[in-house]
């Protein structure tokens, strides 16, 4: 489970600067820009959904770090940018693992924030090919959707969703 946490934290560390870059409008030259004059303004409008995502992720990371520090009894630390806070959380993941409910919370929140970043950046969900055949249609079309923690047959007439490991244990 700590590997899941590390994966989602790494995704956030990678995507957050991309969000900041995506928010900054292009200053490319337009026909209105004449030599000797100040640029007429941004060529692209600011996308509010990117701004909202940055605010949501920033608030979420701050709250998550505070919850982790409080639960683990760690001292207060200076404020820092989001990637630094995420690295600090990643640095104590082994200690977080001693508290299964806290580890689940950290994993769920970082997954949620990483997915939100990916959506704001227009990244499609990645598929991973799974060896084996679908138990229903016998097709070799099994794919894993890591963000959803789901394995599914992508054969159009079938679309069978395999049980998640937790569901199989409960049966």
C-alpha cells in the first residue's frame, strides 16, 4: 500500500508544476503587437478550471501534511511549496504505514488530487495490458485501469469487469 502512496505522490509532484505552467497564458506575438509597443496582452485566456485545480490541490496537500504531522506527533515545519510538502509526506510514508487508516487516507487523497491534475491537463487515463484471457469471452483483451484499480475486458461485446482483490476476499 505504501507503493500506491508513493506512486500518487510522485504523480502529483510531476503534474503540479505542469499545472502552474498551464495556468500562465502564452505571451506569443500577435498581429496587434507592433514593434516598440508593449505586448497587447496574453494571447490565451486564463483557464479557471486550472486555477481551481491548483487551489484545490494546494489546500489538499497543506491539510494532508497537517493531518499526517498531527497523527504522527511530528513538530510543525515551515510553510513550503506543494512539491516540497509532498516530498516531506513521502519521506514519512514508512511511519504512516504503521497507521492503516492514515495510510488509506493519504493514498486516497493523493490519488484524488493526482486524477484531478491529470484531468485539468487533459491527460487520458492510462491502460495497462494484462496477461491472460477474459473469463467470460476468452478474449486476450484484459486491461488494467490503475487509476480506478480495476481490470476490465475491453472487447466491445463483452466489457466484463473483474472483481477487485478486496471484493474477491469478501465473497
